[in-house]
């Protein structure tokens, strides 16, 4: 819905379509999976521990209007902003720790794109639900669980609640107890669940990163032949 470092907007197409009528994202971020294609039409429950990110979602879901977003000023390169909704568009994980930021060409461009995306998609999220809390505060119900935590190791550092603050073995045990469909995102260093390769991505200077997935579905409609192959 808005720019967020590590969001799944570009690779949402590689993940299985949801089997269930409810989607829960225990690490909400920008909720790119829930917004992808027609996923947004389902009941969507977001859980976000970072209060500043939660506040953005709470505003968008419960009070923001298209006119209000359209009237928000463009960002001028070189000026400074202390609004977190602007800061998060800086294309760096360290932005989560900034109190003010100088507007760069990247930030200005990301904000311009996000304003358009917000106005075009705002109506899609008005029925969504947002919870301020940790992943364990998610409702214990049958659903499609799209679990996208900060990745284990260096790639998950920088966020306000980074990889060094997560007990991944605890997260794995909690995940195994979820009812419904599990779509769990991680990087190639993850070993706390039986992950399988998903896709290789080319990043800055040709650097390749490998996305992996842990997948499970309890849906009676999901046969062995229908399971996604990675």
C-alpha cells in the first residue's frame, strides 16, 4: 500500500493464492500480499508491532480519505521532513530509526508513486482490520497466514524490531500451530523450518538474493497435484 523496505510487491505473484476467506499477516509491513490482485476482497487482519507503522494503517483504514491524500504536498528534494509516512519511503531499513530526513530524489519519487497508489487503492482496505501487537497477538483462527518477518541474520537488521529481537525457534513452533494455510517468507540463511527455494532476485550491482518459502495447507480442496512447486 505504501513503500516499505522488504515489502513483497514485486514478488507477490510467486506466492500461492489464498485458500481461505481470511488472510492474516502477523508482520504487516506494507501488506503487499493482501493487496495483490483480488486478495484484498477477503477478510484481512494485519498485526503490526511497530507503533508508527500501525498508526499509518490505523489512519488509512479508519479515517483517511482520497481527497485528504491528494492534498498532501509533494516532497521537494533537499527539504527535510519529520513525518514517518515520508521517512519510510527512503528505501533503507535505517529509516525506521530516523526522526527527520532530508528528501532525496529516491524518497521524492517513492512518495509521488505512493500517493497515487494510496488514492487508487484506498477503497480496498476500508474493511480490513489492524491490531497493534506482536505476532502472538494474532487471532487463533483458521486462515491463510502470510508470515513475513524480518529475515534471520544481517538482512533482517535495521528495522525497529529487527532479527536480533526475534526468537526464530519460538516463531517456528508458533507457526506450526496455526490452522489453515501457511505461507512463510524467508531468506536463504533460514533453517528453522523446512524451507524450499522460491525465486532468485537480482539486486544492486547484480547481487543475487534467494527467497525461500515454507508452505503448508490444511484445505481439503488442496490435493498433492495442486500444491505449488518451487
